[in-house]
C-alpha cells in the first residue's frame, strides 16, 4: 500500500483529496494545523498529525512514497494581509519540505500551485509563457515552484500543478471562491453580484477534478511527469465572468425555479487571463469531468438541506482575521488556561 503525506490536508482541496485517496486504498498521513477544524474522516489507513508545516522533521517522511504539499495561506487577500507569513508557509516551508522529503528518500513530490502566477495578460498563456506574478500569494507560489523544481533528479520526481480557480463542495467549504460565492449570494439574496463589465476571462475547475488528477499522478510513470509543470483545467472551462454568472443563474433556476437578476457593481475590470490546457490533455490524456452546473447544483442542494451553511470559517481571510483577534482576546482574559472557571478540570 503506497503511503502519501499531504500537508494542508484538512483544507478545501485536502479534505476532498484525502477521502479519494482512502477510497483508492492509499495510506495517508495528513499534516495540518487545523485552522478550519478537523474536516477529515476517521479511517484505519489515515494518520492525522497536528503540526505546523514550518516545523516538520525527517521522522515524518519515513516510509512515504509521495508528498503532496497543499499547505498555504490560500488566497490573494490573506497573502496581502499576512505577507511575511505567506512567504514563510507558501514558499519557505514548501521548499524545506521538498528538501527534507528528498533527503529522506521519498521518491515523488507534487506542488499544487496556481494559474494566478500568470497574473493578467492579453494573450492566452501556456506553461512556456512568461509568468507575471502580481500578488504576494502568486509570488510565493512562483518562488516555491522554482525551488522545488531545482531538486528534481532521477531519484526525486517533482511535478508542479498550476490549478485553475476551484469550485464545488468540500467538507472545508470556501465561499470566497468565485463560483461558490456567486451560488451562495444568489441562493441567499436572490440576486447575483457581478463585477463590471463581465468580459474578464478566468479558468475554473471542480475540486474533485484536481483531486482526481493528483491521484492520477501517483500512478503515472515518473519519466512522463518529472520536472514538468502542468496547467490544470480545460480550455472549455475558461469563462468570461458574465458567461459564468449566466451558468450559475441557469443551474439555480433549474433547482429553485427562481429567476436570478444580476447586480452589477464596480468599475469595468479589464484584468483577464485565458489559460491554455493542451499540455495536460495531450501528455496525460486527462480532462476534467465536472461542469459548473454540477458544482452549482451540489452546493445549492446542500444549502437547501442545511447540510452546508455559510459559517464564518467559509471565508478564508475573515476567518484568519477572527483567529488572530480571538487569540489576543483569549490571551488577555484567560487565567490558568481557563476563561470562566478557575481550574481546567471544571472548564
Ligand atoms: N482553491 C483554489 O481555487 C486554488 C486554486 C489554485 C491553487 N490552490 C492551492 O491549493 C492549495 C490548497 O488550497 P485550499 O483551497 O485547500 O486552501 P485551504 O485554506 O482550504 O487549506 C489550507 C490548509 O492548510 C492548513 N495550514 C495553513 N497553514 C498551515 C501551516 N503553517 N501548517 C500546517 N497547516 C497549515 C490550514 O489549516 C488549511 O487546512 C493551496 O496551496 C492553494 O494555494 C487553490
């Protein structure tokens, strides 16, 4: 049984990926600080390790076949507010983890990066195109890509995945992702907020598709994927935002019967990037399976049944801000590790 170590394992991607790996009979070591709680199942083939990715030591890598290094402060606004920490986690810790893994004899390392490192460009971009990382989050990803690819050799297979913007249901839900947020807004308020002028293009991908792809890499000959960068998504799922909004409205109407008007806001946003996904289709014979309508439908049904709610931890940046705020409040008010009681035993 192959043993896979995943960092950031209880996050939006991780909590879908870990379940898939267990279904496919892999053993999984899940490393996470659990900032968003423990979103993982209990399973005999799953070991959960609560630690920080900046503190990993070589003993963790014993018997590991592959590391999938998901850990990150995972969006642009969090990256701007927590700049230094974003570099520490998204760049430095992943670089260190890859080095440790290689030194410990791990054979494969996968870096889930992001198409956002292309920044904003007028022409369609592929893996050979110049990058244009504009935000702290994107720059940290780019630096991590550079460091980990330099470690690749015949005994250490390194693959970089530049994922499109993800959507769809996950046990650690994120409503700060475009399609998920549009779906929630339309479901809750009956109106879909959309930034003018709607012509901006962005690639989209279901979270189950990226997880499936990561599983596929575990069984792909290293000679095919070593030292390679793949854009993960499909040409067909490059959307103009106005098209995307129409798809979300159509899918919602089928379930709720509601017509959803669009609420335009902001000045025209000229930023746009259109990504080419030929390489992943041609080299790995892989294309995504799940459509936007599928993602919107599953989220809406879960919102309707109240299996899913827009709890504060579903907006990544706000949750990190809350954690930092409450950490201070608790430190200032606690006595002997307690808030209202006087001893731990009665707390
Ligand atoms: N979601 C997307 O649209 C998208 C798109 C492209 C790339 N990515 C990349 O995929 C990866 C996963 O993203 P996600 O959406 O699952 O993010 P997420 O925020 O849901 O998950 C990140 C996980 O990492 C954990 N974590 C953060 N810092 C840690 C630390 N120092 N030590 C241990 N654990 C820590 C958090 O507790 C969380 O469980 C990230 O690298 C992200 O940049 C995501």
